[in-house]
């Protein structure tokens, strides 16, 4: 398929851009972090969301170059904002689970930090559950090395994968990002409320930071304020936005 072969050249042709979605501390309302979300600025088809090409990039192997670019660009951008005097935010980068089978990904991450001068404390790597359970031994080793480096590790889309909890003991995790499907009906479904509450309780008892994703209504936000949730992300607060908009946001809202 033609998109597949074009994908091999997206990095060298400079067709990728990053949007950033803010993440907020639920108590202080401050923007504390941003998630980097890649887009493909395609010459004929316009701006393509990752849902349109990440799976394909994983199949063709193009994801390796894409993720390396995303990582370095996100680190570079956040470091540039620091040097320009914007308020400090940390950045979360989604990495394909393919990397977590290969110890070289630690080098890739170290290089991005060294090349850009960003402090490891400002970087969080997001992984999906299914991604690291598959080759657990390799993933554990990689995560330990990342922790040594000072980088944080988040489980993305929590609750949608294998839904086995044993790995929470095994992996050195910092953050659970609870999948947006769990917040959707929380204000009208008792069942959903029970499940979300249980996930938040468990995370807190395991001393993990809890981020709820996909917050779209004031009622959902009010509900989360009564829970022990730490941070929120979602369209109610901000969609993923381009660099310039984020700069405005940073200067006005932090
Ligand atoms: O199309 P949509 O924006 O809904 O897709 C978002 C999905 O794409 C999320 O699952 C997100 O984790 C993933 N994603 C976004 N940016 C990147 C990236 O730079 N690398 C990888 N591997 N996945 C990404
Ligand atoms: O899998 P991951 O969590 O990395 O995916 C992030 C995706 O979720 C992005 O595509 C982003 O646009 C989307 N997203 C972020 N906030 C919301 C929200 O409030 N509602 C919905 N439906 N999608 C959201
Ligand atoms: Mn994510
Ligand atoms: Na998610």
C-alpha cells in the first residue's frame, strides 16, 4: 500500500509534527505536563492523526525512526521553552511496545536527553500494558535502566489491556493513565463508578500517580475532585494543540 512506502520517508522528508495535550493537577488547576502526539502532515491527504498510520508504521518498522524523531523533538521543544523562560512542564512521549523488546531503546532515550540537554526528570515514557507484558523480562530490564537514568514510566490506556494486575508488582512504574472509557459514564453508571474508584484506590495504595484521561464534562471533573486522582487530561481542559497555541496557553494559564 502506498502510505506504507511513504511512511519510510516521513522523517527524512520532515513531514511529522507534534501537537501537545496539556495535563493538569486536579487540586491546583495548574498545567503540570503535556503529552506529545504525533501527526503526519501528508502532502495530499492533509494532517493525519496517529490512528491512521501508527499501526502501519509498526508493521513496516517505520515506527522506529518515527518514535526516535518524536522523542528528540519533544525533548528539544520542552528544553527550548525552559530556556525561553516559560513555566516548567514535563513531557510524556508514547513509545511503541516494539522498542520495549530491545535494550537499545535505553540508548535512544539517553541520546535524546543528552542531545537536547533536557533533564530526565522532565521526561515520562508512556507504554501500553499489552506492550510490555508480552516480553516481560526484557521490559523489566529496560524499565530499571530508565529509572536509573531518572526517566518516569507511565502505563497508558490502563484497564484496557490484559487486565492482569500481577505486573503492577513486577514493573517499576510511576504513573497509571486510566483509559478514557472508564470516565465516560461515571456520572450516570454505578458500575462504572465502582470500577473507576477501585482503580484509583489501588493505584494510590501502590503509590502510583493517577492520571484520568478523556475528561470531557464539568460533572466528570467534579466527580474526580472528590477522588484521590492526581491529574486529569481531556477535551474539557484542552485538546491536543500545536506549538504556538501551547505557548499562549503556557504564558496565560500556568
Ligand atoms: O488517532 P488518535 O490521535 O486517536 O491516536 C492516538 C494514538 O496514537 C494513541 O494511542 C497514542 O498513544 C498513539 N501515538 C500518538 N503519538 C505517538 C507516537 O509518537 N508514537 C507512538 N508509538 N504512538 C503514538
Ligand atoms: O492512547 P493515548 O492515551 O495515547 O491516546 C491519546 C488520544 O486520546 C489522542 O488521540 C487524544 O486526541 C485523545 N483524547 C484526549 N483527550 C480526549 C478526550 O477528552 N476525549 C476523547 N474522546 N479523546 C481524547
Ligand atoms: Mn498516551
Ligand atoms: Na490513553
